C-alpha cells in the first residue's frame, strides 16, 4: 500500500505523546510506524518502560489489556476494540474454578491468550516464549495449563516430571491449530530443501514434531539471526514474514501456508490505526478489581522470566 506522505508526517507528530507497540502479525504499515514490534512477552516487557501518556497497542485484546494492567496510570488505545483473540474466549473463568476444585494441589498456569476474568484466577501467566521455563520454575508437581492444547503438549514434551492437565482439553488457535498440516510441511520441505523449518507451538503436535525449531514469533527472529541457514519456512501467521524480511533482507522466508491469516489481528487496518492515533477514542478499559488480581499473575510471569 502506498501511503500518503502528509499522513505519515502527521503520524510522526501524533506519536509525540504516544508510544506505538505492534505485534509481529500486524500489517507492514503499522509495523513500520511502531516504536517496538515483537511477541507477547517482548510487548509486555516494553509496555513497562513507556514514558508517554498514551500507548497505541496494535495487536489483539489480551495484549492491549496486559499493557493496560502494567500501566494503570496511562491510557491504552487500540485501532479496533473488537479485535478479540478467539482462543482467549475458549477458557471461561468458571472452567478454571471447577478445575481448581478438582485439583486443589495444582498450580494454574495460563497462556497470556486468556481473558482478564480467567487471568485473575491464575497463579502465573506465560507466553509461548517462556511457557516451559515458567512451568519448570514452579514448586508444584501438578499443573493446570490452558487454554491452548497444542502449547500444553509442547510444554509436556519438555517437562516430563510434572503432571500437566489441559484446561480445557479442546482450546486452540483457529489459525495455527486448524490451517497448518503435515501436508504443508511435506510440500514446503520439498520445494525448499535447504530451508530451516520454524514452527509456532500453537500448531498441532504432528506439525511440531516435524519442525527444526519450535519458537515464539520473536524467537523466530533470533533463530533467523543466529542460524547459518539462508532460507526458512515459517510456520506461523503470515504477518511474521514482513518482520523477518525487514530484519534480514539477504535471507529468504517462505510461508508454511499462505492462508494462515489471523482475521482478528488483521482487523487493525491502517485507516483505523491513524484515526485512533488522532481521536484516541478506543480506550482499553479494565475493571480495576479484576485487574488487581490479574496483574499479580502477569507480574509473577515477568519475575520468573528473567
Ligand atoms: P507470540 O507471543 O509468539 O508472538 O504469539 C502470539 C500469538 O497470538 C500467536 O498466535
Ligand atoms: Fe489468537 Fe491465533 Fe490470532 Fe494468535 S493467531 S491472536 S492465538 S487467533
């Protein structure tokens, strides 16, 4: 998309009192306008450093809510208030309450892709980048983990000495968990035999088993930097390819499946982004009583991540 130069100049002016944080799946124009682009963990860490009154968060609801929780005195705005991650809706708070009753000796570890009411019931949050580390760090031998069944499988594969119970046992990402298949891996491996295959842990176990590396989106950037390989097949949402191509113009990146588009992430258009930078009307509002509890599990994650 060719952008109007006057609008780009206006965006720079509007950013005087506003930090722009963007997830790796956002459209190229938003990634380019951002002060920081990264994965869920990196965005949480970055949100803690903000020294301006406004945060424009281009991602989905649970990410913007994390930024709001970590910055109660700041105003968090988003391009579209309806950008809800469908996986987060798969774990209602009452499911955790029930699981806790059934397993009173278990710690509750929730993936950050979770609604705020559910997060308030967690002992600690995690992201795809630190899930294994967080589960290992806890003293409990029994873990209730949710909502992503595929990430649960990934954690269990690396933490054999703990009982890990999926809550619920059906939660998944409709982009990673339904689109990517073993056939995609066979086809792209054949097309690009020299390429390394990087897979997000939200993918099905059968797909994860075929990966060279399983990593969060930001860990994909690190792997592309550290690896001597010059080509990579990318098993995550297609927005990731722009980030990688921008960072490493001399390396080649191929989508595992070009249909892997997260509709929710792509609700954030350039037009909505600019409008909200101007008007600042789409404010993320969270119930402070719930946020107080949810903040604790998020802060515990950040403590255990260092
Ligand atoms: P990352 O934290 O790895 O960027 O993943 C976020 C996400 O929603 C993946 O679908
Ligand atoms: Fe949610 Fe999947 Fe979209 Fe990530 S890619 S925001 S998990 S629906």
